[in-house]
């Protein structure tokens, strides 16, 4: 079982390598990712040393900054003083200088950069023979690392301390050798358990990104077996922040894959609450905090807990406006993606599809503007959700336009999303009355879902309904009531109802039976849920 998961990770890494080799010039990407303040700082930084080569890299920097896309021929035309043979070395030098400038500018915002800087200073002092001064800096760095739970950093600090103590008689502290030995063992134990738990969380998440929810009993048994074999025996006895974080993450993905949404909610809540118990870690592990809130929002959505959904969304929106998020591209984009998805989900809960369409233009603009920072998986998810908005609004042509890139994508990500994109695509053509396409499309959907082992009895019933109805569209209403009754029999079977995670097929059928819009059916459902809550 362990081998299967590792192979899955290896394949994902190989895919990433292929994509990377086709991606734009890395220097072009780096320059175009810079904010105005970062560009200004770079020029001030580089002009401090005004060698001829440095003046050339400023010209190169400005020329690349003005390009809309990387074109080496156009670049050389703009820079007659630079020969083609010089370009490679100048680009490499410029890339390093930009990173050095960013390191200097961003060091105050990053605990990791601050710690590494302190370690560099201590190492320089050690090389100068100033051992006591080096140890003092290392002690301060260790205190900062412990406060921020940076155990992996402690290993290199302890290694340098042990080197100093073993090669030189410092007499800085009595019994220092014994203390360092005990401390090294404690840190090693921390790192060992953290590594095992973080590996478990990563591999479970990778399985979900590749496959989506468990498709059948076989998938479920594999996941259970993997969890049992890889969860450390003493995992629940750990008290450290990172140990708890990775443990809760592991159970989040474990529950979500199995569609155990109540368990998913419990561990998403533990994940988010962990940061309330350790507020300092919101700054140290900002990305994990944002993702924890995102998973909590998803849990509320799956459980249709409208009140808590709105409360958590407000927390995430408020945090997205903090200086910590706004000054970091990764966090800013991460918040945008999760808030956009949550707001679309909110319209799904209420059935307000047309109102939800007002979000689309802004989301599309942000996706385009931040394309450098957004992964394909997240784009696929948002495109599918926007397609659902158009489907719910009755704009089936635009729905198809949004689904087409997902269907045509040559990717090994989210086979489940690709399956249900095809099913929604079929239903959109059905709604448009394109009956001449129904037979070939329904066969294509059946083959693909069967190949991906994603075909349940509900999907089979949907395909049968579509085939029977396009042959005789007048019989549709007569077919729908028995169809809904059949589907309801499977509602308690998680492996048969995965489709409900992606599309409320019962609400769609009821809209046909009662001659109402899908929005009206969903809104009535929402009102009943609010009254029950």
C-alpha cells in the first residue's frame, strides 16, 4: 500500500517536471511577480555597486519588465549593448541579485529568513575564532526557534554548537555537553514524529487531488489500511503544535476522501482552533491557517450549516485584509481563491445562481492577473463551480464553455471532477434540446466514467433517463418521478451518492417535475433547512 502511494507522488512530480520545462522563462516570471516597492528596492540595492556589469543587468531588468511575454529576439533588439553570447550569464547574475535583494527586503517578515541570518552570523564568528560570541548568537536563535516551533532549524544550530564544544574548550556553561546531547535527542524525536505525520498528511492529500472521493469499497479499504499502517502509535500523545497540526490534517483528508463529513468537520475545526490556541503561529504558518479555515468552510458547506458557514467566511475575509496577507503574494492569492470558492458555494446553498454570476467577472480577472501563482487544480475547481452557476441560472451555452477546458485538459488531476464535468456537459446539451448529440455524448460519458471507476448506479440511472427521454421527449415527466424514487433509495450509500457532492441531481429532477427553475427548488430547500436549524 505504501508503494502505491509513493508511486502516485512520483508520477505527480514527473508531471510537474514536464509542466515546468514548458513554462515561461524563470527570470521573466520572477521580474513580473515583483511589486513596485520590490522593483524600487532592487534598483537601490544594485546601484550601491555600480560596476559595468551591474549597470547592464539594470538595463536587462527594465527591458524584461516591459515585455508582455518572453521573446529573446525582441529582447536583444532592445539591448544592442548586450551580445547573445553574454545574455545567459547576465540573466543568471540578474536572477541571483534579485533574490539577494528580496532576501534583504523580506527578512523582517520571515522567521525562517531571520533564523538563517542569525545562523550565518554565528558561523562567520565561529570561523573567526570568536567562539563565545558565536554561542551567544546561537542561544538567541534557539530561543526564537523554540518559540516559533522551528525544530528543523534547531538541528543545524545544535550541530554547530556541538562542533564548537567538541573542538574547542569554551567553558561557557557547566555540563554543556550533557545538555546539548539531551537537547539533540529531544529535537530528533520531535522531527521524527513530525516527519511521519507530515508525510501521512501529504500522501492522503495527494490521493485526494488525484482521485477525489473514494469511489468504492476497495478504495475505502485501501485508505483505511494506509492510515492504520502509517499513523504513528503514539500520535495522539504528542503535544507539539506541528505534531497536532499534521495529525488533524491527516484525519481531515482521511474523512473527506471517505465522505465522512461530520468527522471532516471535527478535524477541520481542531485544525482551525489549534491556531487560536497558538495565535503566534498564525504568522509563522499563515498558509496552513488559511487552508484550515478553507476546510472548515467546506465542512460547513457539506453539512449545510448555513450559520457557521457565514461566521467562518467572515473570519477568513477579515484575516485576508490583514497586513500579513496583503503583503505576501502567496497568502493574498490563497485567500482570494478560497473566498471566491466559498462565496460561490454560498450561492449554491441558497439557490441564488443568477446573483452568483456577478462574482464571475471579478474572479476571471483575478485568475488572469495572478496566473503565475495559481495551480491548475484550483483553476479547475473554480471553472467547474462557475459552470454550475451558469447551469443553475439556465445559461447552458456558457456552462458548456466553462466545462470544455476541463473535459479537454490532458491532466492526471481530479479524475472525479473530469467525470462530473462530462456529466454536467451532457445535461447542459440535454437542456438545450441538442438531442442529436445525446446518444454519442451519453456513450462517451459512460465509457469515461466506467474507465475511471467512477460509475455508480445513480450515474447509470441518469444516463438511462437521458437516453430514454431524447428518444421520446414527451415521456420525460413520466420518467422523472420513478427516477427520483430510485435515486432516493441510494441516498444512505456514500459510494452511490458522490454525484450529490458535485451536482444536486434530485433538485434538478424536481425542477422538471414541478415545472420550476432549479433556483426556486434550491431556495425552497434552503428555507426549510434554515427553519430546522
